[in-house]
């Protein structure tokens, strides 16, 4: 199975626009100093999906799992899944020259490092530190050419890399050009990838449009990570075998 799977039209263009309109209506984009309960990160221009009025996270997660996204998630994570509510985000990346104060792009990372204390890890990072999970990343506006997208290494690593190995030069020295994916996405397209996949913001000086995306993270219900035990998880009803 591919490390990164692209799915076209996971949500319709009309649905993507409706979600984007609801996101744009949030006051934090006009008044970035507004921070409610830690739902907004000004450095990454990220807003918790659950903080957007008009978007119902349980309905969105259930609808995604009823289609192609669900088929992939169930195949890799099992029948009973949970959605990590506190780790579902709206991401906004700006064209070069349009960055608001304090904004920065996402550097290389693995989503399977959620909640891991790199600075506190004195010895070698154990393989068990990599979380079993999948990210569903959905573009709400076209991206990858005129607007920032994602660059990913098309390989599912089986362990977390230390911080020293996550610099751009270090990543590119280990992975040939043919392993790097820079997908061109239409509104409503999705990327599905595991916790071991390296990725970061793909941005070029010539890009002149902004991009908004949403991401949901799914885990097997039987294997909720201990280090995320204080986070909120949405338990999702498994899809009956006859409906798959």
C-alpha cells in the first residue's frame, strides 16, 4: 500500500466552499490577537476545526469514513476508529510576501510524533514512540502551484526521527528526488498518510495565492496513545461489513 494516497473529490467543490466560508467567518483571521482557549496558533496560522461555528466535526468525520477515506482507514487501523478532536485543524498558508506577523511555514515533521517530548528524550527514541494513526488532509482551495501545498516523502518510516534529522538539508540528503511528492490539489481533494510520513509546507517564491486546508487524525480505538490520554477523542461507529 502506498505511503501517501491521493483521493480526488473527497468532498464536492460546493462543500469545500461552504467549509471555507464558515472558516473565513471566524474573527481570528481579522484579529489574530484573539486567542480563545488555545484554539488558534498564530505561528502556524492554525485554528482548531472544532472552534469553527457551522462545521460539525462528528458529522464531517463520519461522512469521510463512509467513503474512500474510511476504506483506507479501516484497512490500516481496524474496524473501530476514533478521531482526535484536539488534533483536527484548519491550516492556512500564505503566499510569500503576504505572511501576517509571526507566521511561519510548517517545517519537516511526522504526525506520529504528536505529544512526544523530544527535548526530554535523553536516550534513543524507542520505536514504540511512533503513533499508529492516519492523517486525512483536505484542500479547500487549489494548491501546489499558485498556492502553497505539501511536500511529502513517499515512504512510511517505522520510527520517529530525532530533531537533528528533520532539517531540510538532512531530509533531502537521505531521500532521492523521486521519493518526494508535491501534489497539485483541487478544492475537495485529499491526502491520506500515516504517522511515519515526513512532510512539510511546499512553498515557492512565485506562488501568489493563499491556501486553506483542514486535517483530521484517526486512531484505532483499541490503541489510543497513553501520552494523549488527556486529549479528547471522538468514538466513531464502525461501518458494518455489508456496507463496505
